């Protein structure tokens, strides 16, 4: 038999679990607590690895614990943070284990600032911190695009405005439309898909030089696909420059910040993407005029040079300087001959006198003596003669070298030629002095050739030159 005494418990005494269950039933059955909206400041915010969000909602006088399950918070447009003032809508329930009532949140909105704007600000700060907005990442637009890809709605006014503007400014550019939704929950995915298709088309060999992503104006909700992080990262990593033309001039999206160029409107995007053909024609006309002026100045210089050459004595009578030099050579040759023969004649005269004297003196002794003198004289005369001849040869070689340097034939050997009339030795100095069918002679370095004039015009007439048929 047990020695413990059994104590009868009153039926009004409840266990903790029973009490909490009763309170839970009473609280959750109150219709006023099934749908309640509470405003307060977030604190102790934590997002669990399961995806659930735990936090405390407080004001100046009190606080309540809150929970937002993963199935609900995945639809949030922003990331809640401590210190953020929000409006939470949900129901009041009791967590039986801890005996604590809390707010089970179904929806959360920032108080005073829209959720979309909060999400926009948070994503903008995130991407800017990663350097996706840095100016050094921006690429210049091509000067003369061959093909321009356009990501927009195929039925909106944007594609019509872009095509009309490009047809007016730069009609040789081809437009490739990649259709995409520009509004609604599925728009961001289609924009990414269209950008990807254009990139794949370019990788297959189709030259796409620049891409325009755009749509017309609208509210923040309507422009929201262009604030999507997937769209932003696709544009930031795109292989060609991207122009963002989303909304009106006062509208700014994340797409505008990551793109290489932001245009105020789709029409402005088309104007930025392609040059104006009329401006190009005007610039080409200016360049042509400058080239014409430069060419005229160059031709005038060449005419002046030609006149100078025509007045040159060497070109007017190229053989005359050569005749002067030939005369000098003849004179030098005469001098050389005279200097060689005079000593010989003098030596012969002395020999003759010596022979006459031999008959009057001791022949044998005088002959021997004369032979010695003759031998010495011959040696001396030969030495002097060779020295003199060497000096004259050197002088002759220098003179010949000077004549060769001044010879017009040397000029002709470098590829120049002189044109003479066929029946005279007159030099033809200008294309104006000949006519088609006229026969001429051309003096080259190694001889002459006969030719006939085929055609000829003045040099300034489109640059056509004289044509000769040899």
C-alpha cells in the first residue's frame, strides 16, 4: 500500500498547456484579431535559413513579436531592416509552447514610402557598391552602326518612333526587333530572354553594333521590370553597348544606370545610336573643299617649279655643257701630249749634239761618258715624265668626274626623260605644246624613242595626264 497521500484536484485548476490552448482558442476566434493592421518600427529583425522572418514591432510605448513565413515574404518588393517603419497586416495568434501571443504577418508595406521605391533604392545601392554604375565601364557608341537591336514591345509606339527616326537620319542602318513584354510580372524574364537572343545572334556572325532597350513612360509599377536585378546584370555584362530609353526624361530606372548610355526618350535613343546623314554629307563636302584647295596649292607649286626648270640652261640645251667639257678634255689632252713630247725632243737634240762631238774627241771615252750621261738623263726624264703624267691623269680624272656629275645624261639615268619635237631638236616643255596624233621623240639615258600623242589635257582637269603610245 502506498504511503503517499492522494490529493484531489479541483476541476477549475488548469495545466499550463491547457491554459495556453484556451487563450489561443479565445484569441484566434475573435474576429477583430483575425485581420488586423499594425504600424510600428522594426527591431531585432532576422531572416532564418528556412526563409521565415522574425522581428519585433514596437512604438514609443509597447511592442509585439511578429513572424512572416517564407511563403508570404517571398512576394515582398523590398528587404525589411531594423529601424524601418512599416505597416504589417495579419492575424494575432498564440505560440502555445512559450505562452506568448504574436502577430502573424501576411503583408508588409513601408509606412510613408512605397515598397517598390524601397526595393528600387536598395537594389540601386547594391549594384552601385559592386561598381556596375562606374563611368569607366561605359563604352562609346559606334560611329556608323550597321545593325541596331531593339528590345521592346512589337506593338507599341517605341519601335515605330525608333524606326522612323533611323530611317530619317541614317537609312542604311538595319533594325532587328527582339520582342519583349515591357510591363507586368513576366516582363523582366522576357526582356532578359530577348537580350540573350540578340547576343546569340551576334555570336553566330550577324553584326549587331548597339542595342536599345526601351518603352514609353509610366508609373513606377509599370516601369518596374526595368528595375529588375536580372535585367540590370544582363545589360551590365552585355557584349555590345546598350542604350537605355525607358520612360520619359524625368523617369529613372536601374536599367538607365547600368547601360552605357541613357536616352531621355526612345526617339532620343535612335538619334544617339546613328549619325545624321545630312551632317555627314556636309562634313564630306567640307573635306572635299579643303582637299581641292590643298591640291590647287600643290599644283601651283609644281607649276612654279616647272617654270623654273624650263628656264634652266641645262634643260634648254642639254648638249651644250657637254660640248664645253669635251673642248676642255681636248685641251687637256693636247697639254698632256705637249708635256710628254717636248722633253723627248729636247733629249733627242742633246743626243744628236753628243754624236757630233764624238767625232771630234776620243770616241771610245766620249761614247762611254755620253752613254753614262744619256742613261742618267733618260732615268731622270722618265721619272719626271711619269710624275707629270700621273699628275695630269689625276687632274683629268677629276675633270671627267665633274663633267659626269653635271651631265644631263646622269639626270636621265635616274628615270627622267626629255621630249623633243619629231622633226626638230626643240624641247617640248608643256602638255599645252602638243596635240593628239602629234609625233615626238623621247630622249632616255640610253637612247631615243619615237612616240605619238594619244590624248592630252591640262593637269587641273580632273588630274588626267598625257598619254603616249610608243
